[in-house]
C-alpha cells in the first residue's frame, strides 16, 4: 500500500496519525512516577482547586445554636497565574532532517517512519521536562521556571520550616537524632512520614555512619558497612519510613552544536544529590499528581479540527506546518503540564551538609 502524505507533501504526516502519539508518559525505570501519577483534565485550574481542598488536614466545623448564623469557611488559594504558564513545547526543522536522510540513502517510502519517530522523540522531550518539574517540587517544595522569557515561581504552600533542615551524614554524626527531629515536627503537624527520597550516595553515607552501625548491629558492628536491608528495616521500625527511594537518573538539560558539527549535550540530575526529602503519601501511595491540560494546538488550528470528540486525548500533541519563505516543514510537540502536591504539609526537605 503506498504511503499517503498530507497534501502530497513529503514528510507531512496525516493529522489523525499524530493523535496516536503522546500517550506514553510513564517510564518503567523512573522511581518518581510511583509518587506522582499523570492525569489528563479538561480544566487544569479547576482540577487543582479540587485537589487543594480535598487533601488538607480536616478542618473542624463548630456546634451552633439553632438561631445562629453558620461560620464561614474558606477554600485553599491556588495560583492560577502560574498554572497557566505550564506550556511545554519543542520543534524541529523536519525539512533539514529529511534532506540529511535522503543524502544517506533513505527512500521516500521509508521516510514516513523516520518522520513519525521524530515526532515521538519530540513528545518524549516534553515528557522529560514534566519529570524534571516533579523532581524539582520534591527537592525544593516549589518550582522555578526561568526559560524562554518566563521567570515565575510556582508556590505550593510548603511551610518554610519544612524545607530548612540540614542533615549531617558524616561518619561521626548522630543521624538518628536528626531524623527524630524531622519526625517530631511532622507529628506536631499531624503528618505521618512514610518515605524518604535521596541519592544513592547519601544512602551509602548513612550505611557508613558509626552511630547507625552501632544502633543496628551493636558495638561489634561499628566499622562494618550496614546492609541495605538492615538500614531499611531500622528506618521503618524507628521512624515509620516504609519506602526508601533513590533517584540518580540524568537527562539532557540543553544542547548546542560543537565546532565538529556534533551535538554537545549538558547533562543534569533529575533529583539533586545533596537533598533528602521525607514525604507522606495518601492511601494509594501517592503524594501528588501531574496534571495535563490541553495546549493551544488541541483546540486551535488543524489538530483542533482533527480531534475526535469523546475520544481519549493524548498528554502531548504533535503537529506539523509548512512555512512559505523559506519553504520548510516543521514538526512540533506541545503539552500543558503542572505537577500538583496533594498536601503542602506532606514534604520535609533537608540539605546534606558539605563535609569539611
């Protein structure tokens, strides 16, 4: 069966084909996807408002006399301005890519899959930015966006005293006392810490700590590296930390073309290696959700008209267009995304002290 391009333009994929791209947001090896799910919504702001009011510590109503007026309650404030700035998008000059492929011997009938895979890779770049945002929220209790003329902070209302801890993980430090102080603050706020997120480097430091070695394996265990299972069992028994998550994954933060014509990619960590986040999950094991709304492409232009009403829509939309001068075909992926924290009191964040 011959390949059918839109308007008979080489590389111009039919619009309904692109609507099948942009669904694979979950990555099996990503430890944070278990804490933050992903959900598509038609109204991102309204959904956030619902979540903000649903997951707080219950506020007590009061008894009233029959002839008295009811006390007025309140809604949790939501920063609508910041939510609406969550547009993530990236594009590629498809014509340049196709010219290079044609010079490499790729035939016209093979070009279809190459172009489609380019769109899939663009969508994956949008997904990657969403995961960077989730990790930033976990590491700092807020998100700072300084990209493409944007300079905003998304404030989730995490109290300052919950993000100001410093952890000394040196061999001689009293780590147990420091963890107890964090647990005590959480208890005072009615929060039960259930998990801990950090880098593997910091877990190794805890396994090398003399105080923990003594607490777990008695005096004869001092100097011997604590087994991971024994450390996990101790953290659960003493502090209620049932889940210990490490995230050492990296991503390409930005790229440029070097003098040799090859791309130079700057890699960064999703989660900083000098942070430790203690968290409280809901009964489903989540602390928040990544909300995906509809970008402008979903309602305006070609993809808007191609959208099937009532059908499940993708998290990320991929579309194409042709410019007249110069005559070029472009492919773009875009998504409207913002992570939402169920309860601002569910995060307790510590910075690991630098060793002397």
